[in-house]
């Protein structure tokens, strides 16, 4: 136990089980505090956090820039409602438009989560006068009922049917299937440039270019869901910039607030921005001064510490180091920047995650054969090396555990 915990992890988890709705199953750890890329549990054990709150803690834990910005803003004003605005909200919108290279006339809407950003994008798409939506197999767009209709996993959706109608799922990265599905009745195509929850699966450049083209030909909107890939995660501000394909709508959340809930929709160009007019959408909390100050602090730090090139270099270093192990139980490392999956020959990712946790590493089994890392953008090559060095022995433990199960 640490001075921050008055009980053991086991005692906390027993209380958790009695008092929370069980949608997440039993949490793996009870965490009490963090520092940089490390976190500690209630029993005082230290972990290297290679998941970053699922691509959220872009600056790691307790980064002085973020702590200072949050503290300063909290001491001035936390919330005002959207009857009013604040300097921070306006500045964050301007920053997002500038960083995304959005054309004159573009605009931002702030919300509090990824799924809310998707809901807003769905509402924008309805303003085309059409209802048909196209999403990809393997997609994850969120858990509220609109976003859920676009999320491909049937076990997430089916208990809640009927959801919004008129959604087609197409195989991801298949240009012909996309062309066949999108018609002049299609309101929007929703795609992740790299499918995050689907296993860290990048789209090809040809695919996103084709999506742009078919959207233009049919009048459908191209919505790029950058909730996981945005804000420096892949080594560009936004993944679409690597692909050279500009969306009509971009959704953001996860990394944007560095852990403070901040979501955003960027509407590219005057036409798309004008699709939502006064009264047609809203939120109480969205873009409040605390959220906006957090977003600004994250963007400032990514820029001043050059975390974009750092994410590219350390992400490539990780992939090279894993390849250099020459371990035939590892197929490849997928992804870009610091959004990566170690693709495994066998279905041992859950057991590997458990073995890693025992050894002091937090990672995520995003698929039975894919181990995801999405560490803070400040992670060092040396920190990643400690995990890579441990991997072969962790794989031994995982395969023993999997065979024994
Ligand atoms: C996490 C995620 C969402 C949902 O975001 P929440 O903040 O959990 O609602 C949507 N799309 C993508 C690509 C995500 O990774």
C-alpha cells in the first residue's frame, strides 16, 4: 500500500464490484498516481504505462505543462455554459483549424468525448437530406446509440437494436466494395485512417484517396474519425495529413485534452460548417474553459517539445527493435508513430497482457493476435526498449499460460 491508498487493491476491487455497473468487467488494477510514463497501484507497484489511458495521456501523467494550465484555469474559471464563450475556447478552435490546414470558413464544435463527436457528425450528415451511412467492418466509433450503429462489432450493437437505420458496413481498405456501397443516397462515409479498436489496422493511401473521390462523385460527406489517431499520435498532427486526403468532417477526442474530457468536430469549409445552424446542436459542458485550457496546453507542449517527430522516431524505433528480436512468434509491428500493434502468430495477446502486467508493463490485447501500445507521446526509446527486451520471456509465459488454460 502507498500513502495514497488506505486499502489493498483487493479490498478496493471488492468495493468496486459491489458499487459499479459491471460493463468493464473487473478492472485489472487500482491505480493511485502517476508520473511521466509510470503509474502506481494501491499496493505500491510501479508500471510502465504503454497504453496511456488508451491514447489519451498524450503528455503522460502529471506533466508540469498540463498541471499548470489546469491549475491556473481552475483558479480563474472552470465552466460558463455555451451561452457564453471564453478566450481559451476561441483560441483552441483557432489552433485546431490552423493545425488541420482547414480552409477559410471552416469551423469547430466542442464536446466531451469521442462518441459525442461522432453523434455531431451524424447530425451534420443528416443535413445533406440523406440518411444512408457507410462504415467499415472492424470500425469502432463509440457507444452512444448513433455512434454504435456505425460500430461494426455485432455483440456491441445487437443488444440495443433497433439503432438508427440505413447503415452499410463494407470491408475495410477495399476500394471496390466502397465504390459499390456509396451512392447518391449516401449521406456520409465514416472511416478511421487507422482502425484503432479494430486492431491498429492502417488504411492504404489508395483507399483514403478513393474514399475522397467517391464522396466527391456522389455528394456524400467524408467523415474521418481521428479520435484515436489525431493530436500527434501517428507522428502528424492528424493522420489524414500523412495520407494527403482532406475530410469534410474530422472527429477528435482521446488525446486532445491529455486526460481531461475534450472532444471536437472540425467541419472543413463553409458549406459543411453551415450544415449546423443556431439551435440545431448543443452541449452544456462542451468546450468549457477548463477543457479548452487543457487542449491548448497539450497542443502547445506537442509543438514546443516537437513531439510529432519524437512520435515518428520512437515509434519506428519500437518497430525496428521488435523486428530485431527475430522472434518467429511475432509476425510484424503494424501502425504509425506511437499507435502500434505487435502482431502475434498465436492467439496469446490476452495472456501476454497479463504476463506483461505482472512484469510491470501496461499494454492492451486489442485482438487475440494483436498487442496494442499507445504510450504517452513523451515515452523514450529506452523505456520502449525495456519492454522489447522483456518480450521473448513474456511470450514464453503467455504461451505456457494459454496452453494451460
Ligand atoms: C475511442 C474511440 C471512439 C469513442 O470515444 P469515447 O470518448 O470513448 O466515446 C470513437 N472512435 C474511435 C476511433 C475511438 O478510438
